[in-house]
C-alpha cells in the first residue's frame, strides 16, 4: 500500500462518525451541528433524532444533548 493510500484510508471511528453525521443531517440537523454531535460518544444518536422528529427546535435539541 502506498503512502497516499494509507493517508486516505478512513479509520473505523471516522467511518462511524461520518455515518452518524449523515444520519443526523438526514433527520434535519445543520451539517456543522451534525458533525459536532456525531463526534460525541456520549450523545445517543436515536435520542438526538427523536428530539427533532418530536418537533424540538434544533437550538434547543443541541442544548439538551450537549
């Protein structure tokens, strides 16, 4: 494997965070908020999505989760 291939290879943790961010964006979070939440292991993904689906404003959801 070349140095360029190693540099571009995602770690398992990076893949998980990318997937979590995509799910949060799909639920309605802004991209920057989704990335912040995705990188936090203490934030429950399902709870974060459920807050938005229940009608919680994004700003309030972030305050609750963070």
